[in-house]
């Protein structure tokens, strides 16, 4: 069985005991204490050593935890040591916290900012996250100057990255790709003061877009003869392709201003001349 599934099963078992005994808060604190001690590599190695008898391991656990946790959590710690599952204690604590938060209707939010939060911004961030999740938010604050500004919030498996560093990264990607807009960062309405506008002074968003005025065939977007840009847009590939005239077989590169190609106009004149000659012979 996977370690994650085993840890979840043990967490659910002790959580149910806490609900029945109405000692959830005590169990949560004691499970966290056990996880802290069992997370020590040297202690975990000793308690996992098969050549050491369990009586010796039990004495070690009792000596460390007897005056730090309640009797039932101490029995839980001894059970982990007996079954050689000491290494799962931190994971059990995490699963217990997840169950606890769900039971209490709350969520832990890890919030990273470039500078420490004041009370006003702390309250605004908590209110925004509560509106998103529908749960009471408990903030775990962290300061990281490398994000430059803004806020990064993680609630469970959801990450909301509104940092200036992320904004600049998206901007660089848009410039390289030459695209319009960019990926939706899901920050609509999320702590506007912490997500600064990177646009020009007017407040409009900065959008990198290819020019929309290039129309003609000239070097500067105008017509081939150096005039103004053609209102009809660039010449199509079909118009630029060589074609054969209907009479003389001569090729042309584009339609004449009169509407018919040169070859067709010449062919038409030859047909009219033949008709006049035939009429003269009949007379």
C-alpha cells in the first residue's frame, strides 16, 4: 500500500477518536508534536533499526514524549514505532490538519509578499480569499523580496500568482510570441493594490500587438508606385500569380485598370475585325 494512503488511514482513525472524545484540538497539537520528534533523522533511524528490541524503542519514545503529549496520542506514537512507521508521522500530521480544516470549515492560505503585510492588507487578502473559497481563511505569511511586488497565495492545491515577477514574465512571453493579451491569471478583483498596473500612465493595459496598418505592396506599406496605402489591403497570391492570356498566350502579373487583361482585350479586337471582313465578302 502506498505511504500516502497508509498515512491517510491512520490520520482518519485518530481524527475519529478526537471527534468522539471532543478533543480534536488536543489531538491536533499532539500529532504535530509527535511528527516533529519523529521527523528527526537520527531518531527515526534508531526507532527503525531492526536489531534494537522494541522495549528499548518504547523506553526512548516514552522518555521523549510522555510529558509532552496526552496518554492516547502517546499510545499512537508507540504504535507507529512498533510497526516501523515512524517515518509516516509528518505525513499523518498533514492529513490530520486537512481533515481538521475541512471539519472546521476553514482553509490554510500560504501568502507570499515582497514586504511584510500591515493589518489593512492582511484583512483584505483574507477577505478576498474567503470570497473565492467560501471558507474562513487562516493566513500563513512569508516575505520574499524576489517577487518584486504583488502577492502569491496558495490555498490547498490552488495557486494564485499575482506577483510583479509573474507579470513581467508573462509580458516577456507576449513580446517573444508577438501575441495579443496573455494567459488568464485568475486575478480579477483580487487585492487590486497588490497587483499593480504595468500599463502606461493612462491606465490602459499594456498589449504587445503586431502593426495593423501594413496594407500595400510598397516598402513602407504603401502601393507599389509609392502612393498611399491601398484601401483594399495587400495584393492576393492569386493576383500575383502569372496567367496565360486567352489569345496571344502572353503572361501578365496583374489585371489592367480597365478590368480585362491585355491578352483578352487583344483577342476581342481580332474577333470584331474578322466579323467586319466577313460582311464585306457577302456584299
